[in-house]
C-alpha cells in the first residue's frame, strides 16, 4: 500500500500512522482513548463537537467527567470487560456535555494493546443518537396512538349502533343512521390528516366550529341535539388542528364510555370564548354520577398531556361535579394556527 501511496503522492505520501491519525481526527464520531485507570489520553475533533470540551481541557482528566453520577457503575463494568480483552459493541447510554446537558450516545469500546500484546488502555467511539432516539420515541407514541384510536373506534362503533337503535324504525333506517355516522367519522380523518397524494407537508386549516361539527356530528341523534355548542369562532390550522381534534375525540369517547353520552338522557354543552385565548368549557349533565378517578397514568392521559402542554401549550382542568364532569381547556389564541 505504501508503494501505491508513494506513486500517487510522491514524497508527500502520508505514512500509515498519518492516515490513521487523519481518519480519527476528521471522524464525525467522538473518538477517545484512555488508560485502564480511566485517564483520557487522546481527544479528537468529533469529541469536541459532541461534548464541548477541548483536548487541552480533557487530556489527562478522568473519563468520569462525562458520566452522570447514576451511571458511574458503567465505567467499572466496561473497564472490567476491556481488561479481559473483550470489545463493547454499540452500547446505548447517556453522557454529560460541558454545559451539563445530557446526550444519548452509542458506545463502542475496544482494548488497546502494546507491542507485547498486553492491554494498556481502551479506545472509545461515541456516536450521538439523540435524534434516532427521539424518532424512535415518536414512532412508539404514534403506534400507541394508532392502537388507542383503533380501540376507541371500536367503542365508538358499538355506541353508534346503540344510539342508532334508539331512533331506528326499521333495519333500513338503522343502516342509514349508521352510514351517516360512519361518514362523519371519515370526515374527521379527512379534516385532520394531510392528503398523501399531494404535498404531505401542507398544513390543513379550518375553523373551530367546523372542526367541532366534523368531530362531534357522529355523536348527534336525529330526534334531539345532545351536544350543543355556544360561543365565537376562530381559525385553526397546522398542528393545532390535529391536536384539538384528538382532544375532542378523547373527550367524546370518554363521555360515551363513562359520561353523559353513556345514558340516553345525557347531554353536553360546549362554550367557546376566543378573546386573547381560546377558553373551552365542556359541561356534561344527565349522565351517571361521576367521581374523580385520581391520578391517571393511562395512554389517554399521557396523550392529553402531550397534546395540551406540548402541542397546544395550554392548560386543562377538570371538575368532577355530582351532576357531571366539567372540563376547562385554555389555549393561547396564536397557538391555534401554528
């Protein structure tokens, strides 16, 4: 190989050690070497970018500077494996940057041997996997949301059959009622999901009252209005559209399962005020007696927290009144079109 390099580069051909040093220095990954006592002996540019420390700050310092206190035991385990001549492959963990923030990394650690073959230290490659982990978390949340939606859809379908039976006068009438309500469910999905045949990055938009009409139409009955909406309208679009649709869907599903819509005489009143912020008050009456379920850790509650606090940057409170549940949602008006 050195002959080929000499032919290509002449007297300027780098040595094998020079090539290796250049590869290490220009790697996107953090490449660090340390003694068996955990003292850092080399620190490449990738390590500077990942952790924020310069070589002058880190060479000669203990590797534990990068390790959160609760993970210090990992270093003992890794060094133990290195002493036995083992390689640690793609170990996912967390390390600490200079500014104190934590970063998700994948570590590969290999023994360093001297000319006699004795193990004298370890080389460590750290790769930033923060985005990969966030993507994995997003995928997990999406899958759980899909599973949650599907389960709720079965609950809603069962409720739709019950609701339609109350007013149906014939099998044909029952079929027509169910068909209309299923079409309403489809309208909600069309309203909140992008058109996959076009620009999937385009953000759908509508108004609050149009959204409420699409989401809640499926729960109305022909002979009476069980859900009444009062108040002012406002535009809504982007991520807020999907987020609020999810919330309304969750409210209505819970009302079907446990609240006002679980009994024939139950009703829901929705009051909307859009003055500086969206103030939405959801009031249920005529349903079964309700009591506070306490601290909930189910997926529905998790989805609500992520939606209200994360996407909408608002707040939500519940009053478990004897006559029925009251929900008060507040969202800054500018967040409805983000």
